[in-house]
C-alpha cells in the first residue's frame, strides 16, 4: 500500500474569509502535507460568498478569492488550490478542467465542515470523508428521518465528528447509521509561537454572539446553535474578579453589547482581529489566555466538542478557560486548560491561572502537543478511513 496519498481538502475559507476559518483549513492542509501527502485545497460548493466588511452575502467573490490566494501563498501552496465561482462560471487558482481531473486522481477527499454537498464528480474519488466540526445537529436530523440529511451523509464513505461523546453514556444524542469516528481539531504546533507573557492583561476570545438557523429538538429538548444563551449566563464574571476580560465580538445587537459593557467586558472589533491569519494570530498571542463559552447545542448535550480556536490559544502557551462540553472525559484539565459549568468554577479558574501563570502557560502548550497535534490527529483520521 502506498504511504503517499493524493488528498483533497474541501472547505470554505474563501466563502467565509476570516482568520479563524483560514487557520482551520491550514491546519488540515499543512498537517497532511507534513505527513508526506500530496494535498490540494478546494472550494467547490457553488455557494455565494460572505463579505465580512459588509456582513452580508454577495455575488462578487473577489475579496474571498484574494484572501484565499494570500493564505495559500503564505504556506507555499500557491499552485495547490481551487475556488469555483459558480455565479460567474470561473475557477480561480487551478483551472476547472484540472480540478475535475483531480477528483478522478485523488485517493481521498476530506469534506471539512461538510462544506460541499457532494456531486457526481466528487464521487469519482474512492474515499470521501465527512469531517463534522459542528456536531449534534446532523445526528438529530438523521435520527428524525430527515431524507436530505441522509442523502448528504450517504454520499460519503466515512464519517468523523468533533462530538467525541455522541452515542456514549452521559450524552443524550445518538450516533446513528454510520461508524462515526471521534476526532478533534488539529493544530500544526510550529505555526504558533510559544508566547508566554505575564504582561498580557486580558483574557480574550473571538466570538459571533448569536447564530440562527440550526436549532434542533430531540426528546422534548430544544438545543440552540448559538453562544448567546451561555455568554449571557456568564456576563457577570468580570464583577467577580479583578481580571480584565475582552471579547472581539461580531454582534450588532445594541442591547447585548450594553449588557457586556455594563458588566465590565472590553469589546473589540471581531473583523479587525480576524481580517486575515496574521491578525488573528496576533490577537491570540497578545492575550493573557482565553475565556469563552460553548454553543448551547454542544454544552448541554455533553457532546465532547472542543474549539479549534481554543487549540490555537493552547498552542501559543495561553491558558484556556472554557465551558465544559463533556470533553473532560477525554482531555485532562486543571493545568493550562480549565472547564467550568458555573460562575463559581469560572472565577476559581481565573484565580488559579493568575496564582502561577508561568506554570499554566507551559501546561497549555503541553496539552496542545499531547492531545491536538496535527500529526497524531490526522494520522488517526486517515487510518480510520483505511488510508
């Protein structure tokens, strides 16, 4: 069996040209390349792009394509990407004919985030892995017998999810129909400088406050695909400690912004700190650490989900305090990484980090290396797909 594989990563960094989404793609593409594979990055969904400057979906993909071009050039992948603009019938990066050839030549494709609804040309690739970064929603729809969800998932030969606890005791969400492989967000460690700095003041995060469109119900419970439910629960945290907190917030809701400001949160511009991969990394590495919550759909189900953004903080040697989604069954906490369910637990975690900051910075980097290193995560993912 050949160890070197031709692998296509299907994703949406050009469709949603933001730093965090760009890093998500790069950790897969560069991580697979580091394992010795022949890797291409592809956007072929035909979906219209989002322009973060206007916060709206647009027809002109020029901004997203330029974001993608700069990102791929930065990592010496300038001849290894394609973006299909269905509106104008044009393929950027690789030609459309070359992209279609790749579907027949590739050993595998990873449909990261389920970015593309697979068509006949994609099915020419023998191994098609659905990598689910947003668990629970599809499992509930599948359990409810939703035909469109089943057809979408059936187009793949293998299925992986960040919901590591799905179908396990303590998680009410089933993992039906497929042999779901538990996976987690990879990080290429040497792309993130270890930056412990006791002079950094604020615990930060980058967040979209409210998401809509993917709330689901199961066994009489409604689960919300949004962070606002939990962020508002913990809005009073700055009043419990002398620690400084800041959110780079993508929210136009004046009432919500007023609540945070009145509770002592500093509010930053999410787009400014997510404009490209460099701005995003600079914001993370200028932080004391991260404080964040999880979407209700991840936390209340105890899904085991973990954030790829939080992994970037950990890799930079920045301690992370995050809401428990059940990941504590799989990843140790108490050094560098802290989980909370209550305001009291969050406050105690802040105090512990500040009690021995240097120790927790070293531990944060160690957690990233042991549990999220791309070499390990991606090798296991490929092995589960028979590669």
